[in-house]
C-alpha cells in the first residue's frame, strides 16, 4: 500500500456545456495531446475535441479503443503516447477507457485529463485502475489492479452529455456508489468509530451520507435521466458519483472501501467472463450487495434492497446475469471468496459466507 493519500483531482469541472472548456483545460498540461477514446464517445465528441484543440493551437492524435483495460493495452498506448511526444493523455468514454487512460499515463509518466461520457462508475476520479486480461478476465485485487502514484490531473463532466446517457448506466453508477457503505461494514451489521482509523471512518461516514441521499432520490434520478432532465437531484448525483465516491476511495487509499461485493464482481469477471460480458460493473456489484448484506448479518435488509434494485431493472441473482447458480458454481465462488482478505477464516464466517452465496443463487 502506498503511504500517500490521494484525495482529489488536480481540477474538477462539472457543469452543462463543460466540453467547451476542454481545450483550455487540456492546454494547462502541454501542447501535444494524445487522445484515447471509446468508439461511441469519439463518434460523439471528435469534432468538439478537434475544434477545441484547434482554438488553443494544440497538436493532437486521436485513437479509438474498444477492448479491456489490460496491462498489454496500457503499455501499448503508453508507448504510442511517447512516440507522439505527447505532453498529456486525454481519456474520453466509459469506465474502461478512464482506467486505461490512467494506466497508460501512469506508465508513460504523463498527466491525464479525463472526460467521462457516462456515470456507471467513479473511475474518472479514483487513483486506481481495475485491470483485466486481454480477453476480459479480471485480475482482481490480489492479481494486479494498478494503484497510481498521483491523482488524476483533471476531470471534465459535461452534464448535458450525462443526461443523455442510458438510465441503466446511472442506476449502475448509483449502486456502485451505495456499495461503499455496505461493504465497509464487512462482516458486521454496523461500524463503530473505534473499529477503524480516523481516515477510514471519515470515508465510512461520507458513504453513509451518500447512501441515504441516493436511496431517497434513486427513482427521481433514474427517471430524470431517462427523460433528459438536468434536475438538482441529477446534478447532486453526478457530484456524488465522481467527486465524493472518488474521495472515499482516496481516503481509504483505494483499498479499504470495498469488500466482498467487489470481490464477487472479480469472481464473475474471472470465472464467467463470457456469460456476464454484457453486464455493467455496477450491475454485478449491485447484485453482489445482497451477498454482502447476508455476510454482514443484515439479511433482514435484503428483500427491501432487492425490490429497490428491481424497480430499475437491475439484476438480483447470478441467473439474471447469465450464470447457473448450481452447487458447482457455489463451491467455486465460495473457495474464491474464502481466500480473500475480507473473510476471516472462522466456522461462523464460513457458514455466513455459504448462506450469502446461496442468497444470490435463489432468485
């Protein structure tokens, strides 16, 4: 674990029409720009990027990537940025591109400016990249996620773009933000101030605040985005999803804010890569929160949480993400989760872990 806390971004901009400041914001970091984007994001923003960079007399190269955030890809694009004599890497797109741009910039030793086009994760703000094999298999916490030396240089959130994202992405993003409060209780129904250090407890307190707001406004946010309405609730959600959830990650050094729900996500991506390929990070984590609640000895909350998720079409079982929850699958997941740092190997914890896995196999 790095001894440094990384609590923010060098510059964070969130407003309608934020793409109109892309040029001047990027110019803070240099004159030669290397843009890495997803195909949909580039198709939408390519002309804007070019006009913005031309206004600032910046030189630029734009590349499209549609794969996973792998070490091979990160090294490849870091090398290309160096070949282009880039001063800064700009990432445009969803969570995978955010993580890939950060990883490539880390390897190349360059600043990184991120322009997310959806709010399905907090990846644009957080000082780490979730890494995969080239075929999409997750490496997981122990297998090689990349924790960055520095905070993101700049994040540019255009709220006009965000209200035109599919509402499914917003629902997944809300679940991923809400997950922190549930996961930080790992193995316990509640967290006490003396159970963790001050920095981590600060992150937990903020996660409780976020959870309450998103639970209250979840339906409003979903339907406002569905109808392309930039309401106060949507504005607040975007700030929560990127800045506040990112701060939680930084205050916990990107390692203390997640537990079994995110490890379950890694298990799904590792063992059932093809079956769950069409599902979002937040959808899988959201489903896994039912497992986390049972392991926390909070099974009485699972029915309410499950109904809450179903209201926006989020999956609540392995079967709903294309995975047969038979005994073989349960045993595979059990062995994987038991070996993580989030399960203290006691008989009681083993029993609750089995019950937790069964919970997401029964729906």
